């Protein structure tokens, strides 16, 4: 693979977003940056190919946990909007 996306810290991206005090709708609309998405695709491809390093494996696990957190956050934001 020659087009390896550079490491991006999805956790930092999400935390920076949350520090902007987003509205419920902005939370629902939130998506990781294109760089973060490209990095995730690289990690998933490497995992599928069995070429994931230990560091990349830890990065993929962190991204998975952050994805779960964002899903829960979006669900709560949606509940809040529906309840308003």
C-alpha cells in the first residue's frame, strides 16, 4: 500500500468538537473528518489483510471505542430533540 493515510487522533477530533458546545442537531450531524475516515479505512484494510502492527491495533481499538461513544451520544441527542 502506498497511499497510507497519516495517523489522526479521532479522540482529539471528537473532544475538540464537543468543546464547541454543539447543539443536539450538530451532534447528530457530526462526522469524523475525511482524514480520520481515510485512516480508519487504512486500519481496517490492514486488519483484514493481517498486517496491522501492535500500535495500529491499539489505534483501531481506540477508534472503535470512540465510534461507540459517538453512536451513544447521537442517540441521546436524538432523544433530546424528539422530547422537545
